[in-house]
C-alpha cells in the first residue's frame, strides 16, 4: 500500500508503514534520487516557478532518474505492492507537494499500485463540527 505523509507526522504512523524520506534536505541514499533539486525547491519558495512549471521540471528530473536508476523505481513500487510505504517530506498535507507528483509517476509506471491517501487522514475534516461523530447521534 502506498501512502504519503508529512515528516512531522511520522511518529504517529503505525510500525508496519515504512517511511521513505524524499526531501532535498534529508533524504537518505538511495532514496535521494526522488528528492527535487535544491535549485527547484528554492525557485518554488521564491515564487520564481509556478506549480505547473515545478511539476514539469520535477517530472523531467524523475524521467532522467528512471533512465539511470530504473531498479530503484522498481524497488519502491515492489515495496508498495507487497507492504506499506509512505512517501514523506516537509510539506503540510493538502498543499502542493512533490510527494504527490512522485505518487502519480509511480502509479503510471505500475497501474496496480493503489494509493491509500495521506497519513494520517486529513485532520482538518475531523475538526469540522459536521464530521464530529458525537453530533450524528
């Protein structure tokens, strides 16, 4: 199963979900190939590139990495098909983020790969009064 998560939420994840850090700042080899370049991250933070431009640049970066390191893409897909993994970075849930771009690429490469969402589930919905279980009684 494939999840995404913010690194700040990793401690809340069940033990059976392997976290894969894909950040430019702190990814660990071999997963560093999935991190966006620092140049891209900084360009986005400075609003020098749009979300669309970021997506295009990061997707092209992943294409190049796929040509060089196909085995790592296959490994991450295999881990998601046979176990539970979460692609993790610093972006808060619900915001534009490269972990969702990578998730989309992985699903294109392996259509059987099922995405089970952001972990933990969207907390903002739980805070809304209409979604409070006690109000449905």
